[in-house]
């Protein structure tokens, strides 16, 4: 059986220690396009008074301070599946407090759910990070779509209906990307050649290297902070998305935003390709 659900859900959590410095944060912000225009955006790109986008949690402990160790291996207990058949389908983040520009954390990871979608399985990985004093820093959920691994008679998971409000958006935010954006973002730890090597990208059925999904995720977070939340990174306390399509370096990411109380509802598309979806089923939680 490719997926042993009991083993996956019953396995003890994995625990690892991570650390980061302001250099990791600066590189992360630069890889999202900070400081590329006429405004150097020094609160993102200079260590004095540095503020940290909460989505930095996605790469904390994996960047330049990690040396050659790179990111931690994907831990999938009970999953005897071909990792080439999995896709990063969705990502969620809850920031429990503002992230420090340098720090350390204990990260605990577990398989939270395995859902049977018939032709595929959806594996939900949950990670929580705590500061050295035990204070919670962030919680993330990653949804992995495993093609060909469904049909085992399991729970299909909850229905998650989503629709954009039937009214004009409150904001439309256009963020251009650069041709070298993926080359910069790789330095945060994800060195998958899909994002750099044209030949590898063609083997994966893409015309050219694509931008990381988590790069689009971070770009959207920065656009929300800059364009909706008054440049206050602490007001963005959560961001949940589905990855619906690719973005190529050099294209524009258009984020359409509706305010719904303390929540933002949004979609991100590529206007150069007739509004092709990039991120869907997206919501952001906003603090005061």
C-alpha cells in the first residue's frame, strides 16, 4: 500500500532546531523584489530598523546562514510514494507574533491529515515553530497533492467552498517580477533546477524555468502589506492560498483584493496570459 494512513497520522512529530540572521531576511526581501524600483525600501533592505514579512517563516533556517545544509528533507512517514508525483497544492500561515530579524526556533512537524480524493491523495503537513523561551512564533500548513495515490477508501476531507465577492474589488495590486527573480529566490534554500535550468524545465513540460510558488506567495504578502495594510508587516497575521498555476520570471502578478471585515479575500493572476490564475482560494487575516 503506497500510503499507510495509520502510520502517517500516528508517527511521532519530527523536531529540528533552526536559526537565522538579518542577512537571511534581507535576501528573502530582495528575492521578492524589494528595493528594485526608485524607492530602496530600506525597512526591507537595510538592517537598521529592519521589519520582517511574516512569510519569511517559509524559508527561516534554510537560507545563507544554513550554509550548504540546505532545507530539511520532506518528512512523510508512512508515505512510500514517488516524490516526482507530488505537487505543492496549497499553503497556509498563521503568525502568532512579529518575527525577529534574527533568532532561533524549535520547529515541530507532523502529518495532520491524509485525504482521499479518488485519483489523488492530499497530504496535509503541519509545522509549528516556538522561540527558545517557548513562545509560539508561527504555524504553517502545507497541502501536497499526490497524483495516483487516492482510492484507498479514506476521508475525502472537508469541502472548502470559495467565491470572490460579487462586487468591485477594493484594490488591484500589480507587481512586476524580474527575469532573474527565480535565481534570487533559490538562494533562500530551494535549489530545485526547475527554477533555473531551461533544459530541466523543458523535461518538466515547461517552456522555460518557472518562479517558485512560495515566491509568488511572498510577493503577494508584500503587496498586501504595502498596498493595503499601510506598510505595517505586523498587521498581516495569516495568509492561506491554493497554487492554481505557474508564473514565469518577468511576468506580472496581479492581486485583486476585497475587504471582508478583518479578512481580505483575494486572487492572483497573470495579466500577460489573459488573467491565467496563479493563486486562488486565497484569504489573509488582518490585525488592527
